[in-house]
C-alpha cells in the first residue's frame, strides 16, 4: 500500500467515524422534537372537510351494521345525545348505547338533505337537514322522521369522537316543511 493510499484510507475511516455519531445525534434530535410535538398539550388537529365527511360516513355505516356497541364507540364517554326535538338529552356512552339498542332493530335509513361543516382546532361541527325512514310500529309499515340535526366532534386521545348530537328524529309527513318541526339552528 502506498503512503498516499494509506492517508486516504485513514482519512476515510476518520470521516466515517465522525459522520456516524453526528448522524445518530441529528436523528435523535429530530425524533425527540417530533415526539415532543406529538405529545404537546397545545397541539392542534384541524380536520379537513373530507375527514369530517368520512367521520359522518363511518357513523352511517355503524347505523347500517345494527350493532349498538359499534354505534356507542363513536361517542365520547361524556357525550350528550338529543334524539327528538323536545326530548331530554341522553348523557354518557352507556345511555347512548341503550338508545341505539332500541333504535337499530327498526333499521334507520338516514338521508342527509343538506349539511354545513365547520372545523376548528381539535373540533368539527356538522349541521343540516336529515330524514330517516324506520320500520313502523306495526309489521310492514315504515315511518318517516326528520328535521334539523347537528353533530359536534372533538379530537380526544388521537381519536375523533362525537361529544354532542341532535338527531332531529321528529315524526314527519310527506311534504311537511322542515321549519314547522325543526329545532332552532
């Protein structure tokens, strides 16, 4: 080995020896910064309109599943659900699960007529007009429910959950205007 080759080999080893620890330090610093940002209490997650629509579609798929436990999983532990215009709010995931346990055997089929989506830091709201067709109380009959609805989502523990919801499940007649039986927006 020539003296020139020996010097180049020694310089290359020394460069690798320095680069490796530097690379490890830079990666560790980036990892710590990313981890700290993810756990920061003031971290803000603002959903896109598409993400909110996906949340609503998941909720609708839950209705179609007929599974009350699945429906309850969309709600926060301290969530509030008002099922009818003049009804008392159902408080908590367990009360909401019981409500869906009674509703789902009637095969609710929601048709959203309109929607307005508002997003913010760790929150999203959807409101509009909806109609539900459900199995009637007598065999072979269907019932129409509907009116204004609202859904408030919150980002908790890296999960979007419903914290407040009004279903507007008031009995309707074909052609009845929404404003006559709707809650104030």
